[in-house]
């Protein structure tokens, strides 16, 4: 098993564009739309549609994506378990941000109301 630092490094170097189609597939299989997914991702990152598209087209790593992002002030309200870890207890800031994104995608796929997902 990877040590946490190797896991953090692997996540940092992973491209957002390689994961995005999996997010789309996951939410669409559960009856949500890509537009719903984009709304959630834009809420978390502060990106416009064009900026999100730019990161996908440029094959940005998660590290570059979140370096450019302005995380929503309510992102710290995202709690719970994702990939076996409590997101609020993850020590590496970048890994925590990526897991915030994973958690939001999971909540969307599970059919939670958008107001709840966006911590309104």
C-alpha cells in the first residue's frame, strides 16, 4: 500500500482531464446531468465554464487546477468519508481539496439535493 506522502504525490500529478469523464459517467448513470456536475465543480473551484474547460483541454494536474482555484468559503463544511478517509481529517491540503471534489460528486450521484451539496 502507498504511504500517505506517495499517495498525495500521485494525486497531485494526476490530470483533472483523466478523471473528469469518470465523474460525468458516475453522475449520468445515476440520472444526473453533466450540467449538474459542472455546477458543483464551479461552486467548489470558483471557475467559470470557460476556465473549467481550459483546465480540461490543457490536461492540468490537480495541483495546477487547485493552485488556480479560489475554493468556496463553505468548502470546509464538506465532511464525511471518501475513499476510506474522513475528508475533514486529511492533513495534506491538496489531497483534501481533491477529496472534497470526490465527495461532492458522490453526493450528486447519490441524488442529494443541490442546495445540500452546495452547502447553502
